[in-house]
C-alpha cells in the first residue's frame, strides 16, 4: 500500500495527528493502530519520512489501509487524504487561510498553470481576475506571506484529479475544524438535494420556455449548496451574484468547476435562493429580519426559497418576534412553509430546519390567500418524499385551480389569515400526514375485516360498525397542547443511585428497558429505603405512558402501575377525568414514531379518538394485550420444552418416537 520509488519530498505525507483527523478519531487512537497492527495481516504503513521529531507517513497508503481494514469513520479517506497532509502550516479553522488556498485552486483552474513553477503569481492572478471579483486579493495576500502553498495547491489538485474535487476536500476539512458555524453550517445531503430539486422545479415553473433560467443568490448561501444547485442545472443557469464580498467564495467555486463567472442582470422570473443565518451566532431577531428583507427585495415576478432554522421560521416565538414574522406572511408572497426534522445541518445536528417558499406577487385579497403548510417531523427525507413535497409546493404556486386539482401528500392548505392569527407555532394544527394512513383510509374497514379473520380465535370480541360518511383526516394534537389543555401531564423520572438498585422490592423501569419491555422487572429498589430517600416520589399508575426522548423515542404503557421510573425516562399521565380523546396505547405508539432532539417531545403529534370510543377501544386493546401475553407464555413453555427435550435426547436419557397413533 506504500508508494514505492517516490522520494519523500514528492509524496503527500501525513502525521499521526493528520491520520486521526482523516479517520475521524482521537489522536491516541491513531497511535494505537500503529503499535497494535504491526504483526497483523494488514500492518499499518511504515513511516516514509522523519521531520521535526515526528514520523510522517504516505498519506495515500494510510488512507488505503483505513478503507481496507475498516478503521475509522471516513469511508472517503482515499479521496480525502490529500487534504490532510502535513507540513503546510495551514490552519483550516481560519477562514482567511482557507480562502487563500481556495483562491490558489481557482487560479490553477482558470489558467491551467502549475502554480509552483509560476514566476509571478501576482501577474497570473491579475490576468485571471482583473476586476478582483473572486481571487486576486487572496492571491496577493498569500504572495506577501511568501506563497508557501502554491506547490501544495498543485499537488492537491493532482491528487484529487480536478480543481473542483480539490476545493471540495478543502471545504470538508474546513467544515470539520470550524465547529462554531452552528446553524450557519453546511446542509446535509438530503436537505441539500431537496433544496436543489425545489429550485430547479421553480425555475422551470416561472421561467420562459427555451430560455436559460436565472438564479439570484441571496446572502447566506454557502459554496456546497451553491455548487449542488449549479450542478443540478448542468451549469446552464445565469447567476446573479450577491453584493460585495459575499460572492467571492461562490465565484471561486464556479471557477473551479469551469463555469463562467460573469455578472449577469436578473431576468424576469428569476429564482432567488437564500439561507439564514448568514453568519454564526446570529440571533432569532437577525434571522426573522433577514427573511423579511428577502421578501421585500423580491421583484413582482420573482420566486424564492429561504432555508433557515425552524426555531425562527416555524416554531413559537415571543410576541414581538411573532409580529415581525407575521409582517412577512402578511405580504401574501409566502406560498409554502415546510418544517423538516433535525439532523439536516452538519454543524448543528439537533437543529430542525425549515423552508419558506415565496411566490410571484398576486392581487388576491388577504381573506382568500392560502399557504401550504407541511410538517415532515420524523419523516426520512428520501428522494420520493422530496419529489412529492416539491409537487405539493408547486401545486399551491400554480393558483387555486391547480391546488384544487392536486392530491396533496404532505402539505395542507391553510388560509393565510388563520395562520396569522396563531400566537404559537405556525404548524400548531397541521399534523404530519402519514402517506400509509392516507392511502389506506378508504380501505380501513376492509383491512379490519381481514385482520379479524386472520387473528381467528385470538381476536378480541367486538362489534364493528362501518361509517358510510366520508372519512375525515385522523384528529391529532401535540403533547404540548394536550398538557396545556389539562388532558395530560408529564412527571420527571427519579434519579436513583447505583447503591439503591437490588433484586427485591419495587420494580424499576429505566430508559433502556423501553427497547425491550419484556425484560422489565430485573432491577428493583427496596420499598422502605426508597420511601425514606425519595419521600415525594410518585409511583406509576395503571395507564401511565413511560417514555424516553433519546437516543430514539420509545414508550411503554404500564398497565399495572406501582413502578419506579428512573431518570432520564419520564411519565406521561393522561387525565382520567378529562382525557381529551387520548388513549395511552395510541400515545405510546405515536411517541415511538416521533422525532428525536431537544424539546422534540413537546411537538410529538398523538392521535385522539371520539369520547364515546375511549372505553371500548381501551377494553379491546386490553383484551388483545392479555391474549398476547398468554400467547407469549405458551411460546415460552414450548421453547422450554424444546430445550429440555433436546438435552434429554442428546444425553441418551430418554428415547422418543414420532410413530404415534392419531386418537
């Protein structure tokens, strides 16, 4: 795996610290790999050079070793290796230095010249960028520092096989080092794919047939998102750049991809792409203000996509901030609001994302305006989901006739006036729509008949009356709304010490037990000692829902009660006198299907049933649960029989015969 017959000064060399960063592990782990794998079938590559008291290794040989042996957490290690070489003195956490290296890569892309052999980098940069729109000042600044990275830029491009790939390597390494980006960090691939698909669809919808689409870039769009969108158009798009220095990184990305970077004038029907926050650490006030500025900057025939944190664009806000957000909605340009799940911002994994889509100006009275609201909390953002969501958004963009003719999968049309009247989250009464439930709603009576027949004697006794009227959408509420209305309350779990746990006394239920409730009962606490140490603690009651929020939501209905729930698990207790249609078993199922993340449990949507159906449904579910427990006991007895029978026959303790006469 080493690179033979290549002088060390020509190789891409990497230190153990670089190996750890390339592999996505801590520094001591890389040292451990080196020492422990020397005698194995796949030994760690030997040192290729020794500088400054440190061993250096062939970067490509190390990357191949990582991939072949499965070490580390970077499956793209071979492609990324060149970005982690040692000795360049580049601080990838410093945006200015990253910009200099990116400018060198763009300069090589535009000129084709070997930068390490260039006599005058300044002249080369002036010829490539006479108006200083994207690289000249960065190259001049680098030249003043002695241009130590010119030759490295050449080697990086050669190792990555193209300037665009080399720039992508630099951006990935910078993103790993610049953890403070927070909500302004790069989008994860699924969200990026959704945005690019939406921008392309909008361009086709509002652009002139046969004409090149025009895309105007608003502040906050990073090079990764910009490059993805441009590639979606195969480069066939005119770009209106941001003002001042905001366009420099984007222009460099275009230069590395070989796409013209000339300034163009926005044409009618341009698509505007924006992202908030544009800088790390921006406040909610800054985000709401930036969205308002984008809406005010739109020409009458422009459409726009704004990507930002759900905490500012969708979730509940304080009164002044909510009023500012409402001013933007009141313009009538906002045609769709989408809430995505957490995990779509690489530097803020717990940040939920949201999209606002602005349509062309239309002379529609406020009372007749509608917004398509879609809540994809808990939904995997697959290509099929993204395609259907884009279709929903375009249907509302096309006007009332197109909207009425469209079968919405995720979005629901709401009057703008009703959305403006809400004091909390915009999605307060817009539950996520389950595609499976919606598709099967008309067939539910038939499916129930089939399920009862299949269960046979194990089915609970019940009489089913089919509703002949049109089936409404399932009624749901959020956990937060149910608590606010007094239909339920949440009890915190009890912090137990390790010395309190034993094998007799009250049964303890902790968060791990919710993965396999059948194992509940193994951990217990002494009744008297528990009461003395936790005098105010409450035991569970029959019907309590024990739940957890991380790492994945899980819930279990305690039918017996008198259990101790250990922190971080919690209890959701439905109010018996006023349940508001909540059924613990349905609540538990909906919690398990909910999304994770801080505060996500308050937004979990749970189904409700008609008051007259509460007791019949609970009785039926209890009967089914009892039958299931009995069946499980029968299975356990059969498993025990099989085990003992096998041991007895194998030990020659018994003999058996299968030649039995049927009675």
